[in-house]
């Protein structure tokens, strides 16, 4: 199982497959390498690298949950690149992963070839943040993964119409496990404490971080029904960054699966710009 040791002593899991342009996939807040299982079969001709953040997936949990921060996770990314001997990578960042990518653009832009943001930008809708805090660090009330999949399909029906139950059944396994006591999250619940602590310091202005990505090839994939990334923010992003590839994915909220035709078209165009 591929791992590397961070400068503060944690073993973090990563996956590295394929050959070609190095694309580092950074997942959502509570998620892990499995976040990209739906899109991976469509990304031919690239070296696909996936990282499990500290406290998530198969990576070690930190003895201090307050290290679950975007700046520390950005540092972990740089240490992974050093471990792999990679000078530069393209980053496909979903939600939290996109925030990390923007921080990297500001602190180590020379390590980046391009950035694709999946339903994330420099302004976050408070309503979407409230939804995240509603489940973050809490075990769902479900006896089995099958039960949880049915619950999720019902809860997401309006924002993700037409998604089959089988996909939700696969999706819930990414961050949950089935135990005799019921379904449990498979990440460190201390992540909630870290997010609350970060929020207590006030929301930073992320627009300078977004601007720092220019003139790298960049894309944003926007769930048309997203409650975290608004149409207005996407429009402002495109205005501030001429050449930004923009894809609005219909019938998707936060977050698109990335194998939708609109998402794949945007990703392929983005990859072509770095070929």
C-alpha cells in the first residue's frame, strides 16, 4: 500500500497509476481517493495520482485534529510531490481539494501546471456550508449501507434527478462502513472540531487565491443546482479569469460525479491545454 511520511510524522496513503501528464486528484472535505472512481475510467493517457488526506480514507489520523486544515493539507501535497519526485502536477480538486489547489497557487505556483475546480470557488454559499455542518463528523442513522443508499437517494432526488440507486449505493461506501452497531463514518470525527475552529477565525478573502492561479490553464465544473457555488460566483470567476473553462452540469448539485458529458468535455479541454 503506497504511503509517505509527512514532516509531522503521519503516514498518508496515496494511489498512483497510469502514465502521461501527472494529474493529482484532491477530494472533498470528508472524502478520499474513491471520490474519483466515477471519472477515472474516462481519464485515459494521464498519470492519475490520488491522495487520502490526513484523517481520511486509508491515511493515519492525527493525534491533533486541529491539524486538519487547508494550509497543512496543502503542505502534505507538496511533501507528496517531493516523495514522488514530481516538480509539477495538474490538480483536479473537488470542493475542499479546490481550496487546497488555490492555496498552492498562492504559496507554490511553480509546482502547478493547471487547476480544475469541481464545484468550488472563492465564495461559498452559507446555505451549503450549513448543510455540510449538519452531517460533518456524525454517524448516519442507518443500520446498513443499503438503508443509507435508499436514504441518500431520497434526500438527493430533487437535486440529482435520475441518478440510479446503484450509484448511491456505491457512493455511500466511499466514506462509510457497515458495522454490527450500524453504519459509521470512516474518517476522523475530529475533522468537525477543526472546521469549527477554522471558522471561528472568520472567513478569509479567497479571491486573491483564485487570482493567483492565472495564467495557468484552469477550469471550473459547476453543479447547476449547487447550494455551495452560485451562478453569480461562477460568472465573476469567468470575468476575472479570461480563458477559464466553465462547465455547468445540469441536474447536479454539490458535487457533480465528474463523469457527466459536460464535465468530461471541460476536463478534456483542460487536459489538452497542458498537453
